[in-house]
C-alpha cells in the first residue's frame, strides 16, 4: 500500500507511527514547520519520518511549486491527513471520483487530473 501522509502534532505522530508499524510504504510525509513562538509540547512528525528515512516536506502551499505534479508522480493508493492544518484536496489519477468532496477540490482536483 503506497501512501502519502499529511500529518502534524501528536495525532499525526501516532497515526504515522501506526502506518509504519503496519508496513505501509510511505512515499512522502507533509507536515508543518513548527512556529518558534509556539510552545511545542507534542511529538514531532518530522523527526519520526526522518528516523525512518522518509522524505519530509513542509510547503506553505500545495497549489504552487510543482507539488501537485509530485503528488501525481507518487501515485499513492491512499492519501492520509492527520491533524494537518491545510487539508489537501486532489483527484487521484485514474480514480472514478475525487477522494475529497470539499469545496477546494473544484479547483485543485482539476489541476491534478
């Protein structure tokens, strides 16, 4: 099962850890850069991913900088979002319908087809 994971904070850490424990093939992990002004009390998704040799990204936006093309290239079977602040919306190539029904999919999903 090839996956791309969007995760942050303790919820994201626990869920990524569970996927890894199940043997999921994680092509990429997206997270947020920690705010230096924020008190960080939770476990780091970035550190967990790096400990497992996974590529980690923290772009400000997914609709620029070639991120949608990269997502398409990874061709994941599943995209997981665990406590990620900016939930990604896109249409999996070859899928019969969008995996997301949020309003943002009207624009983003069309860009990934």
